[in-house]
C-alpha cells in the first residue's frame, strides 16, 4: 500500500532527524583545542550545508567522468586536494555558527 503525504513526511523527518544526530555526534568529537570540543548541535545547519555541497560536487565530478575511473589524486590536473578545501570568506566571520576551518 503506498504511503500518503503525511506518512511520507513523517518517514522523511525521522530519517533527517536520525541522520542529523549522527552528524551532531561526529562533530561533537572534534576538538580544536585539547579542552574544548565543537558543539555539533550548534553548527548543525552549516555542517549539513557543507556536506550537501561536497556531496553534490563529488557526484558531479563522477558524472562528468562518464563512468571512466577517476585519475589518481597525486598530480591530477582534474581535481586536487586543494580544490576540495572550503574557501574562507568574510575574514573568518560567518552569519551562522561554523565548526572551524580545520573540520
């Protein structure tokens, strides 16, 4: 029996909440200083946005390769480690809480 809109929304919300809590738990373990951990719940919105952007970029890269194996990372002109780093904007000041550039 197919799900109605309310059932689908409930299922999707439960999945989003469970996935979000995994991301919160992951970021809670990051420590920019030995005695200070990132607050995963506080930075959740930005972390979701960053993850979505990286996922979309990664998928687009593989679609563009049309099924060919990815070139090796070392010395590859197509993609490099530096192109995967998020650029800093606004002098490090952000409107939403961020986890820090190293995370």
